[in-house]
């Protein structure tokens, strides 16, 4: 597969829609057909296009809304409120909401704040609030304030190679893709992402009883070799959602959500079909 060509064609045929909501610019890709809606929340750099393999696979079977996170909103509440408004403007009454990695925290807050909008919740390779991580976020923000951008981008490129160390066509494509994102992302963008993460860890506490009155079906997707979401974090998430269905990829890693997403997409589509 020529991933560069597929991605370029995807961007041409799936343009972003832009809406202003409470002073913030929300961008999203809306496509597909059917009564069922899947909302894809972005991980990593917060771009809807990063989910292009998921969009292409899911749009024949359901309506898909892939969201780009606004870089001007620095609180979880701001993101959840804006997302709720976005769905209502698109006449979405209830949706399957998929939060992967970074966006898993937004999805968990969204289902608690707007449970009536969530048909099912899918949490992929993500974790629960962690107060100890808030101190790490604060230290990173202090460093980001003073670190020269060329040095920061150089460090992030090294991390990019560590995340995708191989030489398969998929890994090379995604290294190039994330390298472009590193070059485009501003200091303010990075600080914003850390502010949201810190808000999540400092100000949110969940319990297994939070959704008792709403009966939202939940699917947890994990990778046993996930180097970014460790077993302790995965166990904490399972304790929060004891009734959730759990799917574990025993040989999977965090990177395979982008380099080899077919198996996860299959799990998601079977889940949607069953609900």
C-alpha cells in the first residue's frame, strides 16, 4: 500500500468542516451514512486526519465524525462542552464515542457530563486520572516555557524514532507524518495539551458508581505490550469500569493503533454492530 497516496487522497476527499463554538474554532471531518454515528476523538497531536484508516474503514457502515481538538481550549470541561455543542449542531442524538490514548481522558469526562449523548463508550489504550502525573505536567510546562524550539523539536523527533523504530512502510509513513506534526506544532499548542492533561489529573476523580444510573455499555481495548500505558494504569481503568467488556491484544503495542490498526478496527466494528 502506498500510504502517502492513500493519505493524500483521503485529505482531498474528506475536507474539514469548521465551526465557531464559544469563541473556539472546532474542525472536524464528517462522512459516512446510516443511523449509527461513531465519534472519533484524536490522540497525540489532536488531528482528525490521524484517524484516516479508522475513518475509511468505518464510513461504509456508519456516520463518522472525526474531531480535531481546538488548540485554544485548555480545560477538559471546555473540550467536553464544545464537543457536546458540535454533536448537537450535527443533529447527533447519541453516538458511539471512541477516545484513544490522550483523548481517552476527554471521553471519560464527556460520558459523565453528557451521558445522554453517548450510546456506547470505547476506551482504547488509555488510563484513569493520575494525580502524581500532574506534577510531571507542571515540570514539563515550566521546561517548555524556556526551551528553544529547535531543541524541543529535536528531542521530539528522537522520541518519534523511539515510538516507531522499525522500517516497514507503515512505520516510515507514520514517522514522516508525526515529524511534520512536530514541525507544525507551536509552543502554545504543546502547553495547551499539557494544561488539559494537568486539569484531568488534578481536578477529576472517578468511581465505579459514576455511571450506575445511565447504563452506558463500555469497551476497553488494551495492548499487553503498551509502553505508554502500563499495566498499573490499565488495571486502574479496569477497576473503574468493572462491567466493561475488555479486549486485550496480547502481543500488541501502543504504536500499532496507527501502524497496524486493522485488528482494532475489526473489534470496534463488531462492537458497534452488536449495539
